[in-house]
C-alpha cells in the first residue's frame, strides 16, 4: 500500500476548531463540467466551540476540482445546514456528517444526525435525535436544506441517528444505512444516559428523498453505553459491521446486510484485543482486500484523549474477522490532538481517500485547554491521505 499524506489546511483561533472533516468524491464527468477529467473532492466539516462539550456549528465544505491537489477555502452553509432554533431555550445542529457518492442516482448524499442544545449546552437525556441528510448540487456548489429520515413511530427511534457511519449502496439504488439509538428507559423517572443499540435500516432513495423500508436486528452489549457509530461494508460475499463501545471496538457479520451475528470484540490475528475503545472505526477497500482504520492503546499515546491518535490501518482477515497485526501501519501520525473522528471515500478499486482534522481538546483536568495539544505540535491541521494499492 502506498500512502500519500499531506496537510491541506492548518491553524485556528483557539476559540473554535474544525472537526468532523470527511470527504466525498464525485467521479470524473459527474460534476457538470467541473473537474474536467479529474474527480471532484468535497470535504465537509464544522466548527466546534472549544469552551464546551460537543458544541457544533453549521456544516461547511472545501472543494477540489483537480482530484485533491488544491482546495478552496471553507464555505459555510448556514441557511441549509446551520443550527435551527427550536424555541426560546433549545436549538439543534446537524453533526457527524458523512458525504458519499450514490452511483445509481448520480448524486453526493450526506448523512448524519441532529444534536439538541439547551441554553448553549447539549440537552440532558432524554433528548430527541434524528437521522439528517442533504444532497449536494455541484453546479451551484450548494447543499439542499436538511431533511430527516422518517422512521416508524416507535420508542426505539425517539433518539436515533446515523452520525459518523459508513453506508452500503445496493445495485438497485437502495441504501443500507447503519444507525444507533438510545434504548428507552423502563422508567420515565430515569433521565441519565441510556444503553445504546445499533441496527441497519434499508432505505429507498430517489435522488432527493430517503424513505424507510425496513430495519434489521438490534445489536447491543451490556458494557457502559452499549454500541454506537456503526459502519457497514460488503466484502467477499458478506457484510461486516464495526461498532464503537466505551470499553472496546466490536464487529459483527451478516449474509443479507440486515441481520447480524452477536457482536464480538475486535482482535488481532494472534488473539489479543485490538485496543480500540470509545471511538469509531471505519472500512476501506483496496484491490480486493478489506482494511480497518482505527485508533488504539499501546502506541506511546497515553497523552492523547482516549488514545484517539495516531490513525492505524491494517488488513482484515475476512474469514476469521481478525485484524492482521503484521499489516498494521500508521496513516496519520499523532501530534497531541485526537484524530478519532475521520472519514473515508472510495475513489476507485485501487484508491481511497482518508480525511481527518486535529480536534483541539484534551484530557482531564483541563479538557478545554487547547495549549496542551499544541505542546506536541498540533494546530488543527486537516489531513488528506491518499491510499493506493
């Protein structure tokens, strides 16, 4: 594997920083004349207020019309993908957004979920959450107004979202979209965090609207807050799901993409645990091989929040569903800041792009002191790694 890593933007004002940087790629000739014979890249991201926890703002993007060689300055999409006022005390943001090209409809479709705020802070539980989505217009360089996937009126979908997930688009245009949801409390008097569960929703998509068709079995574990941020991939005739848990990363398999095996902790091929925990992992395919991108303990990274840097990549043994330790290498090195929120775009069979930004918050006792990250060299850089077989 060849890894070409470059910094495409750096620097910040110590009041906010770019997070959730993820890339979508429009194939050559599909962007209305833009790009010529090159793919058009679009990096979506949003500002995070450094003085709070998960205080996100409108979705912005940077665009490349020359296959990722040069990038525009960030453009804010406040009218269509900005925070919405709910009432005097509450407002709502779209976050954890992932743009991915939909081949059947020929559009770039971004999915994520909503975050509800009360007086500027994340609203306490129980709080509603929706699967939010938007479609990009390459000629106008704009995003459609945020829409919500209409899920069945059931308690399990009261707080359900597709934040930071990878989807699978089926040949007929339907979409397998992983979501996670807060399992309802048995008692209405309980207002603390719930145990999350994950499932895969099969959706129809006509190029403008997503609609629910059905969902698969629910996956959860009793440890900590359950399972979240699921990502799905199809490889070697099966579907694979990777999931976040506070204590360990998990995986599951399926023959139909909806009904998955019981979750198992991710392990290396020697049987030892992967060491990933409390952050997402994502899939990448190159020249017929399946890879996992992840963070883990044990890399001289105890100073990084939840060991969320560096970013590693390794091949997956799809028969035994184990990470092959001997193939592990670093994609993006750590410089004190976390890199756990990242995205992957499949460009062609032998090329994929990984995009990530340095998240300038740190560990206790001073989690909002960005200077701690700076001591190791980080400066809210946004990285693009081109991976080729």
